[in-house]
């Protein structure tokens, strides 16, 4: 019984430390939101709130496809995020994606009827996010294929996106 109690204390301590670490990462990245990196393909401030929620949700979902969101993935997502002109509820919902990402399929379904430019931009950002840590987990690859199908991106377009992302990530900062 003493061992179980000790294990419970260790588990609570580990959870507390993890929560504290996540809070630090979110705080650091929320400060960066004041000057979001402009998405070269899409100006998200021109997209309705529901679509923006699906867009950001898809990014967090693909980042979590391998079982966890890496620091590099988190930084990339927060770097492109623009919560300006979003309601308080929507902002909180996006922030909650750090801990509880939505299902990728749900987000893609909401984005699948968007215009081609938006769908292509989503695909670029999904691939970029999946490659943010310079690794592509098999589950991330499956998620990319699901996105390709739902967003009606051709094999040629996907290969061009992957080549572009890999070329860009190979450039020195």
C-alpha cells in the first residue's frame, strides 16, 4: 500500500511538472502572437472564425498525430497564428488545442468545401507542421494522406509541397 501511495505522489508530481512546463511554453508562444508570421499563401484575417478554428485545429491535430506536440511544432503553429478579431470563446478554444487537439478529420471536413486556394494553403501548413521537428512519424504520414484526400490535393501537388517544405527547412536560419 505504501508503494502505491508513493507511486501516486510521483505521478502527481510528474503531472504538475508537465502542466507547469506546458504553461511556460504556451505563455512564451502567446507573447509571440502579437506579431504573427504572415502566411505567404493565405491571409487568415480574411477568413471567417469557424474556418480559422478548423485551420488551427487541423494544425494542432497533425502535430499531435505522433502522440505528442513537439516544441518545434508548437512554435511553428504559434508563429503563424493570428487570433486578432476572433471572439473570446474562439480564442480560448484555439488555446485549448494545446492540451486537447481536435480530431483531424473533423477539421478537414469543415475545410473540404473551401476554395482551392484555402485548401492548398491548409495542405502546405499541415505538411510544414508535420515536418517541423525534421521527422515524419508514420501516423503523421497517414494524417497527411487523409488531408490530401479530404482537401482534394493531387499527388503532384503534394509532392511539390513536400519538396518545397524540405527545401525550405534545409535553408540555414
